[in-house]
C-alpha cells in the first residue's frame, strides 16, 4: 500500500526542518477540499504529531492565535502547537497528538457518554472565564481583527449579523412566514446582549471535536479554526442544533458541567444565537448546494417554533 502523501508537497520540507525526517501514518481528510489532516511520526524519537492545512487563511489565523493565546490554560486537554507554517497559497499547523477518538465515533454506554458531555461543559466554562477581549470577531495570528467591520458593542454585533443573514435569506426567498416572525423577534430582543463581554468561543466545539479514550474517559478538545471573540452562549448554538435537539440528557449533562444557571439566566440570548445560526445554515447550505446543512437549519427553527407553541 502506498504511503499517504501530504500536500502541498513543499510542506514536507518545512516540517522535516522542524522535526527531522518523518513518515505519514494516515490521511484523515482524504479528498477534502477544505482542510488536510495527516498523522505523522518523527523517525528520531517516534513522536507522533498531526499536521493540518487550511484552504482559507481566515481559518488558519484564528487557530494559530487560539493555540498561542486562548487554549493553553486547558492543557493537558488540548494539543500543543509545535509550529505554524505559511507558504505561497497555503497555511498549516503542526500540533502534538492527543490519545483518543472523537466522542461522535465512540460507541459508549450512556453513563460514559454523558460524563464526557459534562467534562466538555466544565472545560468550556473554564475557557469562557479565562479572559475577555475588546471587540467581537475573528483575530489574525497577531490578535488583530480579520473582518473590516468588527464591533465592540455586543448589541450592534448581534443585530448586524442577524440583519446581514436575514437580508441574504430574504433575497433568496428562503424564509417562511413563521420564520420571519422568529427573525423579527430576535431583532427586537437583541438588546438583551447589552453588557456582554467578548470571550473566546468556538462555533464548532462538538462531539466531533471532543476526544475520549478506550475506556470512555475524556481526553481532549481539538480543532480551533472556528474560534473567535464572541458572546458566550454562541458557543452552544451548534450543540443545540445537532446534538441537544435529539438528546435532552446530553444537554443536561453538559450544563451540569458548565453551570446550569445559564439556561435560565440567558435563555433569550441562547434562543437568538440559535436563530442566527439557523439563518446562516439556510443561506450557506443553499449557496453551496448542501441539503443536509439546510435541513439542520430548518429543523432548528422548527424546534424553536415548537417551543413557543408548547408554552
């Protein structure tokens, strides 16, 4: 069997300059146009690493910044950044290897699975409490805003994001009457975010990026390319969309670790961020011809509307 090859090919030389000669053990994103992920092993001491490339520089910058400034306090539950690389049209990070497989892949007993959710909640709270920023948005690797229009005011940040997504969805006639009412409610209530501070969050912290070992013990968090300075509850939006929507016990376990009080204290905040995510899924899924993404966004909106009807 041929050994997997990393690309771009010039990346091999800069990695070898950093850790010496190595072999590629596996290709975890074969055929992916978004990112490349390879497990490699140094010849000298047999140490294993992961090498990740980014197709969009806007994702590489926040990941490098996250490793250097946001997630160090979560060790040993996060990899260590060994090196970051940038070449002509490509970017990459080299990180240490953590043991385990993703919780999404693991076939765990319910008690073990919910214990992992609980630990993820604890670590998420630790991350949110670790520091605050001065503005909302994604940083480059040096901590400067990537977006031209970034905001220090949380209400402006949330409302402008909602308005932007709403305009795009309405232009494509993606929203049904009840969903337009949800959007209007979210815009009218965006003022609840007044006083919210920018904290490190991730838009993709899910069981697909949480690791457990063979005994079901939580071993780590990975993949920080979707991190940014954001409002704390936006960290949970994807969990409500893909995981909590079908597993109430998972939600309870996560927030037992994070702090159950946020479910009542910031119920409206969470609801608005879920609406924002759903709008983004409808638009992005339509633009990229991804029916599953559209379905996720629609399902989340339906669940929000059902919650209204059940009150």
